[in-house]
């Protein structure tokens, strides 16, 4: 077989390899996008947990402040 690829057969094979390689790269990019979406969902869950914690802490403090204020007004 000649060094140049033998009448184009090698070129077709390489083109197929390039297409397969491109599909693999696209699959990897899609997996990375999915991982990023999952990280964002986890960050949002963490923010929601923090909001719930703060909301849970603020209510008793607000009630206590209201009682303190009411007691001060009674004086």
C-alpha cells in the first residue's frame, strides 16, 4: 500500500475517527454541563437550608424583642 493512504481509504477511516472523537468530546461536554447543573442545584439547596435556619432563629428573637418592648412600654 502506498504511504499516502492507499487511494483515500485511510482518509475515510480517519474522518470516521474524527467524527467519533468529536462525539466523545461532545458527550464529555454534556456530562460536564450536567455536573455543573447538579452543583448549582446543591448550592441552591444549601442556600435554602441557610434561609430556613435564619428564619427559624429570627422568629424567637422577634417574639422576644416584642415581649421586651411590651414590657418596656408597661413601665
